[in-house]
C-alpha cells in the first residue's frame, strides 16, 4: 500500500483535466458587408493565403476543381513550423469545408467549416458561420491552446474580412457579430 500511495503522490496531474475534451472548437457567426460570392471567393482562394493569412508561410494546391481541392498549408509562428494537407469541398457560393487528410506531427484532426448566406436585412451583405474543430497529438498543446485560441482564430478570421476590403473596397455595412450556437447550422 505504501508504494501505491507514493506513486500517486509522484504522478503529476494530467495536462488536460479529467472530463475535458482534447478537441478544441471555435465558432463564429457574423454579418460581413460583402456578397456571399465575394466572401466565398476570398476563402476559396487558398493559393493566396500566404499573402494575407497570419502565420501562413506557404500554400501548395495539389488538386483543384470547381467542387474540390487538395492543398498543403505551412504554418509558421516563432519556433513552431507545421505543414498539413487538407481536402477542401467547395459549394459555390454557400459552403467550404476542409478536413485534415495528410499526416501531421502536431494535429491529430482538423475540420474547418464556412457557410455563407445572403443577409435578408441588408442588401449585398453576408451572414457568415465559421467553425473550426481540431485535436492535437500532444496534450501540452491542447492545454496551451486553451489560453489563446479565441484571439488567434479571431485574428485569422478578421484577415479574411480585411482581404475582402483590399479586393472589393469598403464594406456595405460594419461587421455585426452574434453569439455562437453549439453547432453550425445547415444552410
């Protein structure tokens, strides 16, 4: 009995508390002052990501068609450098879904979902639903990401909005953010 008590005392606490999922999720719902086709075009233009997406240092398109693409993104931030490949499903101009397909040393899973719909309240504006869900191989990354996940993803999603402004000019209305629901709706 003494050895088991000693082992319990020497065993460090788990990096991810018991009962807490290692899956990380971020949801965002907002209205942007651009048409669904304009917002869709910016999100679907994966080869241009290194020009405007924070920490994206390279983008290689392996396969490309109007409904599907396969792309490898390289993300670099300080000492962190990761490449991963995703299969991207495209439904012009209403939906883009990307799923991790290749090997990743850092990510166990990754799924990004974009939905674009005409905003009935203001002409030439778009209701955007964005969700990203991922899981790291290493629980240390899971724990660390919990501290700043929202800020990083918000910075990245704002970069798409800023890219729309560069390409299409000033928005039709100011960004309107909404509280997020538990799941992305099917539009």
